[in-house]
C-alpha cells in the first residue's frame, strides 16, 4: 500500500522535508516493488513518435525510483530509441547529456550521483524526459531538491515531461514561480496523473 502525501497548500521547503522523511521510511523491498509498479505504467505509454528519452540516474541512498529498470526495458522493447543520461555541473546548475553506454561507464560524482565518465555527447532533440522529484501537486508542478537543474533543462525543450513519484500528490505547492516547468504527467505506483 502506497502512502499518499496529501495536504492543503505547502511550500516547497515544507514538502521537501516531509517527502524526504517518507522516502527514508521505505524499505529496499518497497523501493524495488514501487519502481516495478512505476515501470508497468510507463510501459503503457505511447512510444510511437519517441526517438530519444532522457532518463535520470537514481541516487540509491536517497531511495529514488530505480530508473535502470526503465533503461533496461527501453533497450529491450524499443531498441531504436536513443537513451540519454545527465551529467550535472554544480557551478553553473546546468546539465550536459550523454548517450547511455551501460552501467560500466558510470561513476559517482562528489554528490554521490551516478554520471557518465565520458562518452558521446547528445546535443540533438529530446522527445521524452523522465523527471526526478520529491513531490508534485495536482496542477503538475513538482518539488525537487531545489537546485533548478531540471527546470532550466525543461524550459528549453518541447519534450514530454514525465514525473516519477512513489507517493501521490499534494493538493497545491504554494510557492510556484515563473521558472517552474509543469509536468505533462506524473506516474505513481497506483496510477498516472495527467495535467
């Protein structure tokens, strides 16, 4: 049973604190089961016009969804789709994007985030982005870790923006600003929310 994170309006800082506590309470078995449930919903999406998917790599210590399941599924079921993964520059708060070349090409950075050590830089179009988050609201806005990496990236794209969350939505994020980019949908273990 998935715990629903539901309340009236809250700020991103309040939501982050609550969501981090909820995540910490998950066992490894729950993270694995919820990740598989997310993948089931993801697999039902329409990939007919998708040529490139941007996939964030999970921070296991933060109990993020296991997106390696999504990468493996895409490679198996849609081998023609190019999978790209991010490499963050914490000085500029921007990301570069690399063609995924397997787990053996990944190293952890200073923040414990897996990134491609080297490889083929992707500078072309992106059709779909799996967006990391701590929580989301019923309007399609999300609370991330607060650095703005994904809002900057998504603002320049016409890609489908798909959130992945282990928990249901909060009713409203009170401090949404003009730089926040809405999701097109958010997948939870129980259902897909469309915005």
